[in-house]
């Protein structure tokens, strides 16, 4: 029987402890909540023996994301979805990523937003979660 691993963090205006920062730093030196394009690109050719993480990242924007962009995110081929919960200017990006750690998986999924700045140009990640079994 495989053990289910869940890693999560609420990111707010309070500073994270050094241990939390270390836990959420990707191999390229970026905080997972800020995203990493290198992790995003690496996930495309990731070793299939690496854990498959289910990632969720809640974020806010200063301007609404066009509905068309929300609908088109799933077409990019990486099994990502971008939804808007009932709160205005709050969005949920979810997807799957093969990675050695939850930080790397989250950094890669959030890296999607950096790589595709035409979808969301400014954002602030408020909560992150990575789960694998």
C-alpha cells in the first residue's frame, strides 16, 4: 500500500520561516509560489518513474482573466485547468507534474503562468498544495 503525501502552504503577507522557505525552494533556487519556468519546461520531459504530483495553486490578479483564456488553458497539453472560484479576481490553477519534490512540482505548474504571461500578466500566489501517492 502506497502512502499519500500532501504538502501545502498558505502564502500571505507574513514572512515564512527559513525552514518553510527551504522546503518550498525548487532545484533552480526559486520559491515554488513564484513559479519557475525551468521546472515547467523540465516537467515536459520528466522521468516517468518520478512521482506524479497533483498540484493546486490559488492566486489573485489585479485584472480579470478573460473567460476565453480560462477555457483554453486545458488545450496546451499538460492536463492543466484554470478555474475561477466564486470570489472575483481569485483563480485556481491545477495540474499534474512529475517531479522529485512537491516544491518542484508546484514551481513547474506556477511556471506555466510565467511562461504564458499573455494569459495572466501579474499574479500573487496565496496558497499551494502538492499531493502524490
